[in-house]
C-alpha cells in the first residue's frame, strides 16, 4: 500500500521569502505524485503533478516540485511567497497502474506573514 | 470552468437523523470519489466509483454509511443514523478514468455538524 508523510504540520514564513514544504512517500510500485492546495472554506485545487519524465515539475502560482525517487520525496518549493499563498497544502500519491485511488498526506499549513 | 457541485453546503442535524449529501460530477467524468476531512484524521477516502460501479468502499463505516450513483450525473452519500463523530467536511471529486493529466476536480464540500 502507498502512504504519504508530510513532515511539517505548519510552516510560518515571511512574505517574499522562499519556502519548501516537505513530502515523503512510501510505495513498492511506481507512483504518480500530486500537490493540492486548499484555501479556507474551499475544496482542493491541483497545484502540480508528477506522472513521468522530467523530475522537476512546475505548477500554478509559481510553485514547483522535484521528484526524487532514491529519497522517495516530492518536496514543494516557491522562491518568493505572497500573503495570498497562505493555505493548506496536501501531498498525494497513487499507483501508476490503473487504480486511480489518491492517498493524501496530513497537510501542511503555510502561514505567510507580512 | 467546469465544476463539481455539492449540496448542501452546510448541514446541521441532530444525532440519529438521516443525512444525505449530493454530488454532481463534471459532465463526462466517469470516476467519482468521496472523501471526509477532519482535523484529527485529515483527508480519508470513503469510497470511489467508476462508471457508476463502486470500486472501493473499504474506508466507509458500512453499518451507517452508504454511497450510490443512481445515474452518471449524481452521486449520493447517506449516513443513517448520524452520530456526532460524523461531523466533518465531506468532499466529492470527479475525474476521467485513471487519467491524471488534469488531476481530479474537487467540489467545495459539505460541512456536516451532528449535534
């Protein structure tokens, strides 16, 4: 079975500073990886995904993530955050073979301070 | 933009009452998920369907929860009888098969409070 661990429950950062949200996964088979963002009182929105190919994936709102198979990680980064990036961020994994079942991490709250 | 529509947005009910939550997936999507979100457990997968058939409902308490897709445009999640521990936000998501090119689209959720 697959599992996802988000290593930080909360990440406070000042506006315009860089940020990294950490995600590690566990799986005995090849996987697809995702980052979703949830703004207060809203559903989840896809930020970016890794399916295959280049291990550096660029998403919306200036975010990017790097797939590292040897370290089983998929950390999310942004070089300069804005107040509007304050939200909950979820890492998710699914087997790349035909199941479609997304397993989510516990989430990381990004708090951007002025 | 196409959306997944969930109703009601908020529901407050008394313990023991039946609760029905509805989800309208994006037209043409054939995969539907139900997730429950709580502070303690995070996002838990309750059930998912493909082409209206349940593929996995192992995350769902069978004694009180049931999920169905009466037709391709409607998915329902019922709780009978409801209990205070069912208080959570319930999300529906839809997608096209196991195609992940666009990820899955989530609805805005139903916030359930059982008192």
